[in-house]
């Protein structure tokens, strides 16, 4: 392998979950690719997913594999205060919704056990192959901004 090919491969490995692959979704099975909506986005591969709703973000550490009928309910973690200054901690969350063709409806329920409160984000609608429209939050908006925001937020 030549140096430039190796460099591209190494750079791709370092870019993280906001640089998800643009692949066609399977007709049934694990959700993959970029799903974007108004002030929301999900980028997934077969082993994980990264979600943004407004200026917040979370991670699912397993493939997002809907049940028959397209519904899903999986555990993950979420940060409610990610921009302009990252303020943890990461909190337990449930990612629930449904997928029909190239449209996903997603709700995130975040439980803050230290404050004994629950936050609901969504529902949001996401569309396969659409770039997330993050408005004022630079998280996962364009490739150049993705890396800079990840350095600031840890996402």
C-alpha cells in the first residue's frame, strides 16, 4: 500500500462516527448510512449509531436493528449539553422509533439519575441520504466543521 492510500485509510479511521458511510439501506435489517432532518441527524453503521438532536448528541453501541414492522427501542447514552460548551456527564438513554422505507421517526428519552429527571427529545423525522440540517449547532453539519466540533465537544 502506498503512503497516500495508507494516509487516507488512517484519516478515515480517525474521523469517527460523524463521518458515516453513504450506503443504501437494506430493505429489512440493520439501519446504516446518514439520516438527516431539520435540526437532527443519525449516522450509523452495522455496529453503532451516532445521533444529534439540536445541540445535543448520543451514541448507540450496537447495530440499530428494527423489529418486523420497523420499530426499534435500544439503549444508549446521551449528552444534553454539548454546544457551545460540552457539559457532561453522559447519561443513560433509550432510542425509540420506527423506520419505513427511507423515513425514520426517532425519540430519545434521557434519564438523569443524579437529578432524578427525565428528558424527551423528539420525535424528529429523519430521511435516508439527507445531510442533517443542524442550523446554529456546528455538530455534524459539514466535513470541515465535523472535525473541529468533535475536538470541542468530544463527540
